[in-house]
C-alpha cells in the first residue's frame, strides 16, 4: 500500500510539473503573439496616417480645381476611367516600345 501511495504522489508531482511547464510555455507563446500583433497594429496605424495625409493632399488638389489634367491622368492610369463613347486600345503584345 505504501508503494501505491508513493507511486500516486510521483504521478501527481509529474502531472503538476508537466502542467506548470505547459502554462509557462503557453504564456511565452501568447506574449510573443501579442507582441507581433502590436507591431502589426502599429504598422497599420502608420499606413493609415500616410493614407490620410495623401487623401488630404488629393482633396486639396481636387478642391482647388487647378490640376484637371493631373486629375484626369490619375483617373485614367490608376482607376481606369474613360470618357463616354471613348475607345481604348490596349497593347497586349508585351512590347513597350
């Protein structure tokens, strides 16, 4: 009976140690994940600030009404806008000459 009790105590100690190691490792992994997500959040905030600054500049250009050629060029190049009844030809040959 003493052997079985000692065996149970050893099993409980092993289980406690294993659980403690699991908790510590889980904590470290979670802290690492939190750190990565904070970095991602900071990068997203910086990107948002840059985009807001760019949007503000573009709105200033649009509201000034002075650079209609610039606006048309950006609308064509970046957004693919065309005038009504306008024909657009696209060179699919791959030659950029």
